[in-house]
């Protein structure tokens, strides 16, 4: 289990760096729009789209995290260890299923 955690530390760090960069870029875009006196309709549209994207992101990551948690439960019940390749397969399959499930849900909505 310790090796699995050691594997996820750099992945989580990379995700945090990407999110920090995204936040900075979005803030600069908004400041730039305010400086150029963009139309009120454009700003309202951007804010509504941003709010919808955040709501959808919560759904997507909620599905992925629930399925990943279930994968860890399956690994524990099956008695798999960090040395078994099946452990990683179960985790990645759960993450993939979460993303595919989100995609199918969004496709049915839209």
C-alpha cells in the first residue's frame, strides 16, 4: 500500500501544478476583459459558462472518486497487494469507467 501512495504523490503534485496554472491564466483573462471594457453580455455569458463548467466538473470528479474508492475496496476484499499488477488494473479501470460514465451521462443530457 505504501508503494501505491508513493506512486500517487507525483501524480497529485502534477495535478496541483496544472490547476494552479489554470487558475492564474483564468484570472489574467478576466482582468484583461475588465481592462478592455468588454461588453456586459460577454462577461455575463463567460460567468454563466464558468459556473456550469464547475458544476459539471464536480459531477465528473465525484463519479471518478467514488469508483476509485470502490476499486480500493475491491482490492482489499480480493486480498491484492501493491506487487500485483491486478491492483493497478482495477484502479485504472475504475477511473476509466468513471470518465466513460460521465461522458455517457453528458451525452444523454445534451
